[in-house]
C-alpha cells in the first residue's frame, strides 16, 4: 500500500506545469461529475475512451448513451469597447458499448464508441469587431469512432487498444481590406469577408494498460496524434455594397467561389491515473494527462485560385502551441440504496501562448469544479454531472481595423458550464 501511495504522490508532482487545453476530457454524467478523473477506474462503458484495457472488467454486454451540453461565455475587451461572440449551446453526443463474451476461449473483450474529441464554436458577429482581420468565426466539430479490443493477462492486469477514426468539419471566416478598380483613376476600397469550410478526417490509435486490485488500481493510456486535413470551398462577399460598377465587376471576376484545403493537428496524449478506496463506499482518483500540442505549429488554408493582394493571417497562421499537463482529481461516494454522489477538481491550462492568441482559440488556463450523482438499479443506471470552468483572463494583441500597422490590444475572458446526462444499460 505504501508503494501505491508513493505512486500517487509522484503523479501529483508535475502538476505545476501546463495542461491539456481544448480536448474534451469529460463524457457522460458520471465522469463529468468527477472532473474527468477516470483513467484508472474506468468502471463503465465509457472505459472505451478513458482506458480501453479496462473493458475486460465489465461483464456481459453494456451500453451507455449521453449528451454533454456546453454553455460557454467569452468576451474581448479593449479600452473603448467589449465584444462577445454569439452564445451557442453546444451538445456533442456520446455512445459507448462493451462486450465480454462468456463462450470465448480467450479472455478478450470488445468495445465501440462514438464521441467528440474536440468541439469548439466561436462566432464573433458583432459590428466592427476589432479582431475580425484575425478571425470572425472558428468552428471545429469532430466525431470519433473507436473500435476497441482488450485482453486480460490475469485477474488484475489487462492490455487494450483502439483504432480511432476522426471525422468532422473545420470552418473559419475572416475579413480583409481590398482595393477594386476597372480604371486607374477609379478605385474603391472595400472590406471583404471570406468564409472557408472543409470536411476533415484522420486516423490514430490508443494503447492502454490497466491494473485492478481490491482497494486500489492504476491505468495508463497512450494516444497517437491525428493529422486532420480535407478539401472544401471558400466564398467571399463585400461587407458593404460597391458603388462603382467597374469595381463590382473586378470583385466578381476575382473573388468567386474557390477550392480550399484546410488542416488541423490533434495532439498525442499520455494519461496516467491512480485510484484508492479507503472504504467500500468511497473511491478517490487522481489523473495526470499530458498533451503534445507543440505538434500544432501552424494551420493553413490553401486556395485555388488565390484572389488576395496580401495574404491574410488566417491563410498561414503561426500557432506555436505548447505541450500541456493537466491534473484531475475526482471521487465517488455510494450511499443509501443505489445512489452515488461524485465531485471533482481539475486544472486545465491552455496550450495557446499569449503571442499567438486570437479570437478562434481565445481562452486561458482553466480551473474546473465538478459535481453530480448517479442512481443505479438492476441493469440500468442514470447519471448527471455538472462542471464549471473558471478561465484566467489573458492579454492579446489583434491585427486591428487597419491591418498589421494598427494592432488592437485587449483582454480575453471566459466562463463555461458543462451539463452531462447519460444512461447505462447492462445485460
């Protein structure tokens, strides 16, 4: 037992570094209520995501379905104004299934899941938003399919792996200043808004190890990065009508709908967790999750044909994101008949450095407070979880209304709430 406690303290030591950022680490009411600390226990069908090796501990066929409602609030404030993006309630779904066949000669279990590794929508649609030359709208909504297999080495140790297919939509829009003319003496300057969208996909893998004793256990999960890219279109329109007919013709000739290729990089991750039950009714877990966000050095939009006189920042944006390290602490208390309560705390710093912060990914480091509960019947359970995110304010300098020569300094601030509901069925 002393060795187990020492291992837990070792996991806590690196927590002063930076953390996992924008990846969705809470799926389902039970894990949301415990701030996502579940890699070591992984004792329901969401183990397909949290620790694939743990599904060998789930008997028979088990299924879980849920929704994660996200309600974020963001703001960018300067000395003269404050802007907020459109308030969008986001609700990525999650489905998990595990099956441990009794008749199989080998100690194998199988799993399948569909959920969202990343779900972010920012739409700064206020008039004359000062960051519109960087980003007006940024949307990355991804679904992930994970076929999984696990093998029980013995009664306590197991190995597991998943193949991950990620598919979704990447969208962005931004503004530029362009000059249009049909005659050297007749020119007109106009603000053009451009919107690009592409379907992106990519493939990755998970490898996991799980150990389960009677009153304590541990788990480790390593996930590869996923390179996302795909093709789509970009379209343009002038914010205000062009007065000169020749200028309008110039715009129509050069700013038609064009092909666009877009990309994004999901990071490799490594998660280690340890749980301990001081009594039969209480389980406590601590997880540390590293994410290699430094793989995302830049994002690009390749346009054919390219109509811009000077390339906007969005076409080849330097990201230089940082690797992160998150700390999650959660616990569950079973009481009365079938009832359980969960609570958790997490530290989730942002991978985005101040130097490359922009309206598409504006949020700073986050403190997370979580709570919730479960009701368990024979063969059926219902879970509810709630998390509140306190994001640290961050300073940023945006391109500004007159291009790169007039930067706009301000402060991003944010808060977010996550409501998760799910049901679990066992047969």
